[in-house]
C-alpha cells in the first residue's frame, strides 16, 4: 500500500511544522461547525485570498444555519456572486433546511450523518467532523492526494475513487486521535503553501524533505498522476449590453442547468457581425440608435468554454414589452440582481461591479 512507504513517519514532523507555519485564516479563528462548512464549500474551486472577503460577508449576512435556510434565493445568489459554481450554495441551503428539520439547527457531530447532507461529500464531511468536532476521520482533497502521492512516490491515478479510498484508509491508520483537526489542516496547508499544485514545490521549506521519495528520486514533476479529463466543449456567443441611458436589459436564465436562476445580458449563439447584431436587436422589438463593438472575452466552466463577442447597443426607449427581458435601473442591477462572473468582461460598459469588486 502506497509503495510500502512507512506512512506513520510523516505525522510528527508535519504537526511540528504546522504549529509554526499555520496561516491565520478567518474560519480558523472561530472554527464552529457552520463556519467550517461555509469555508470548505467556498474553498472548492476557489483560492483562499479570493474566499476571505466572501466568507466575511456571507457569515455576517447569514450568521446561522437558520439564516441560511430561510434566505431568499436571489439574495443568497447575490452573496455568492462571483464565486461561481452556484450549485454549491444552492446545495448548502437545501442541507441547511434538512439540518433545521432533522437536527435542531446544528450540524450533526457524526461523519455518516454529515455525509448524508446535500452537497457534502467525503472530504467536506471529514473536514467538518475533524476540525469542528475533533472526530478522527480523514479529509482528503486534491492537496492531500498530491502531498501523499509525492512523499510516497505513488504513481496511482488520483482521479480514481479506489485510490482516494486507499489514501483515506492509510491516513485513518496513522491519524493521531487527539489531534485530528491539526493533522488534517496540516496536510491541506502543506499542499496549499509548500507542495504546491502549480510550479515547483518549495522542498527546502518542507517538513518531509528528509523522507520524501519524490525528492529523493527527483520525480515531483510526474506526481501526482491524473487521468486527463474530456476536452471542454466550445460555445461561441454574442452578448448584448442594451441600454437607453438609465436602464439596461437583463434576462433571467432558466431554473435548471448552467447558471440556473441567475441574470445575464441578452445573448445568442454564434459570433454575429455588426449588421447581424442590429437585426437581432430589432427582432426583439427594440429600436437601436447606435452600436459599439466590444472586445472578445472568454469564460471557462468545468465542461464548457464560452468564447464571446459583445456589443453595446443604445436604444431609444426601453418599455416593458418583451417577454423574458427585464429592464432595470443600472444601479439596481449591481445591488439586487446576481449576475455571473461569466459576463464580468462586459459589466464595465454599464458601470457596475460584480462580487468582490463592489467592495474594493
């Protein structure tokens, strides 16, 4: 298992290193179950520095699980605006309602019950159980898989569930029962700050530099082994910022699918020429006065890429005459309507900011 590496030798140097090098993070200052949960969900697919202001705003606006459970959807999505992967926060709200109904408003101090909540997988359940409740269960994410693959020089494919399970079992065997929280956080921290995902690891700062097999064999570039994901689908789009001076046109996306329930600028498939774009606007029963072509933009989702071109179109007057279009005051669009970061390249043409930008 794990190349017959004596994994128990990693524990003491790791904990000693963590005591001296742990970053000061807002969710560590008061690691209640709710705050640990919020931080771990936000940190999925998102950098720590980007998460910090979101975490502060979210937990200030919704300080309890009850507040999360009862929050109106558009306010919830607005608090999440810019973080992306909006199903994360939708699933959190579903889980919060379950917690209110079944557990009296408190996340259960039980790994299995945590795992049964919507949107909480093995890693998040392990993080909440160990960090908030001190329960000795592993929390294995990409950082942990990487550092374990390297210290043991294990070339197994970390994208396979069987490999993740094997790592979880191995860590369970060596986890210090009274220091589960510190142990799991130390593994995550080492992967985030020393044995980093992009670029050369900082081996000189690593507590395992004397025992690391990848360092000894000089093979860190090959580890961890990850099977390649399917290539993303490319979708061309033309995006319209339609204004009459005071108002701008938004459109609410369907309640299911990509960016469900969020507000977007009107758009259509393909890259339209200026003439085609004017015709499209007229087909929406609007009267264009002038048009300005904008720079191309790209947004990457997990399975699809949008390649966008854009136009600002001034129209003579916006009146409520088109089904599916919402004509809103520009300032209201910044304060009330959650617009996904996919359109961030074009929001500057209506003088609004999304997500963290609003608070800088």
